[in-house]
C-alpha cells in the first residue's frame, strides 16, 4: 500500500525510499530549495520524482517518458529511468523505487507495459530490474549516446498481467 510519508503529503512511501513530486522536495544538491510554484504532475505525461529516505535525504531521481508501439493510444507505454547518488547504490533503493513507480503506473494509467533501457555494462541495474520483476527482452543496439559514442543497452519490461500476479 502506498501512503503519505513524513511532512510532505505529495510523497509516496511503501517500505523503503519515498518518492516526492518535483517541487515538493525540500532539498536539492545545493541545500534547502525554495520554490514558489509547485508544478502539477501526471503519470500520463513525461515526468519525474525525487527519491528520499526516511530522514528526507535526497537519494536520487526517477523519471519517465513514453514510447508508442502501435497506431493508437492503447499502444503507448512509459519508459522509466533512475539515477541514484553513489552513496544510495547497493542498498536496494533502486529495486524498491522502480517497484513503486511500476505500481503507480499500473494503478493510475491504462499502460499495459512499463519499459526500462539500461547499458549492457550496468550489471547492478540489470540485477535490480530482475529483482523488481522485469524481464530482459533483447539488446538494443547503438541506442544511447554517452561519452562521445553510441552504446548498446538491454531493454527490460514488465506487463500489467505479470505485475498483478
């Protein structure tokens, strides 16, 4: 079950890290953040959330964009991404955060699948995705531009029926 966390009603929590909507995070990498206007967030448009621990320390961010595999809106699905601070890695934060984000998309959108693309060398993320219930589908060749060159990646997905099981 997802419930409010801490003093921030926009944050979402279910065992482990919490997700804060952008603008609701009390901190950024440079200290306390002040924001006059809090943007509206919807799961059916590209967006992102801040990951915080129980002390509201910023651990990283998650975001999503969309791919459309067919000619109609029912063929549209989110592609999620995660970035974690070095000190947050290896503690299960990525696995749990990605589980929470999948749960949000399946509970609040009509998407039938959620995808993740990760570099072929990012073994830690591949393990986190497997623990979160994702299936590796195939290698996506030359899809990511990084450090002056294109890199291959693995495409992972989870289907609504698999999540419900």
